[in-house]
C-alpha cells in the first residue's frame, strides 16, 4: 500500500488517473479509524478507479487544546486496517508543516449561517478549521467524489457549501451513520468511554429513536420535553444541546413546516463529548 507524506509526491502519483475518465474517490479522516471510516472507504472503492484516504489530525479545528493533545495518533494500526480492506488504497498522511507551512491558522469562511448553529455555537472556530483543511486537501487531491459520514451532519452540509461557494467540481457524498450493536454512533471518542459508560451511551440513540416517534404526532416543544425527560433519568448525561432543524439551513425550528427535519444532540458522558443525529421525516 502506498503511503505519501508529501503533497507533491501524492499529486504526481495521482496524475496517471486524471487524463482518462478515471474517477478519484477521497475519504478525509483524522485517523483512529473505526468501522464507520471503513464503510466510507468501501463506498469509495465501489464508485472510483482509485481511493485516497487522508490521515491528518488537523490542529485548527480543535477549540479545546486538551482534545487535540489527547487525540489518538495511530498511523500504523490505521494503515493495517486500510490494507485489510484494499491494498490499492492510497494513503496521504502529512505532517502539520506540510499542510500549514509554519502558519497554523484558519481562514475565515462564510457558510451562509450553517457555521453558527449547534456545533458552531459550542465550538468556536471549529468550522473555520474544518473549512481550511478540507479546502487544502481538496486542492491537493482534486477528487471526483468525496465521502463524509452523516454522523457529522453539520460538517457534511458545510463541506457541500464550501464546494458550492468555491465552484469546486467535486461530488460530496453523505454516508449513513455506522453504529455499534447497542446503537451508539461510531466515533474515535468512544474509545475514551469506560465500559459502563459505553453501555449507558446506548440511551443517546434510543432517545433519538423515541424523538422520531414523538415527532410523528407531537409538536417540537413536546419532542424536546420528551428528550429532556428521557435523559434526566440518567444523571451521568449532561446535555449540551438537543435541536430539531431543517436539513438545509440547520436553523433550530420551533414550529413544524413542510420541510425535511433532523434531530441533533450533543451530550457529555463523563468528560467525553458525544454527538448524534437522526432523520425525522
Ligand atoms: O470528520 C473529520 O474527521 C474531520 O473533521 C475532517 C473532515 C477529516 C477534517 O479534518
């Protein structure tokens, strides 16, 4: 399996695919790979001549320095997981300087307000960091198709906006959330949960499923009341937000209209922050 750490070498390698109609699939990651990431790669392998996976812990999207410090860096294990899927996958694992050239700061992006909701409100600067690195990676890889998990649904919508605003000819493909057997959305943060917390975390998806049921007949206020009550039965959870929002604007809704809605949640379990979401209609 080819692992590149330099952008020029990666670009040179990818040249062979560009002249013909050979599609390049791209799965950007921060490593600590789990089956959710592997499912994005599987999707890309099915749809493209070559798949590129980037592994880069992006410093500018961490608003909490401790989180950045603790983020697992497991390149060898990640490469082994990718190799079991397909030896032909090309890995791009640069150092920070290769991506930021000594200037580890974000550009400022206008994502038409998507950036101010939910994760944006609770993690200042996060989406500028995401926009900055995804734009840099897209400029290097120039993929035909890029794959993002719906677990970070807000990020997915923001990346679609980034591509639209910069006229980049890239299809952004959202892929369904991969879940552990108890329903917990897969995330590299799950590794930081104690075994009892990991079991208790099943409540998040169970509550979202309950919210979807309630949404069929209840008002938004009623659904919110249901979620608050469901989580209050388990004092180990601290809810940061629960919102119902249309998928296109992500602006928290107070009344139902004829639009496509999703419910979004962020909770702390111990000191681990977990997010999840579910389509409501
Ligand atoms: O979702 C992630 O892992 C990251 O936000 C991404 C898209 C790889 C950018 O660093």
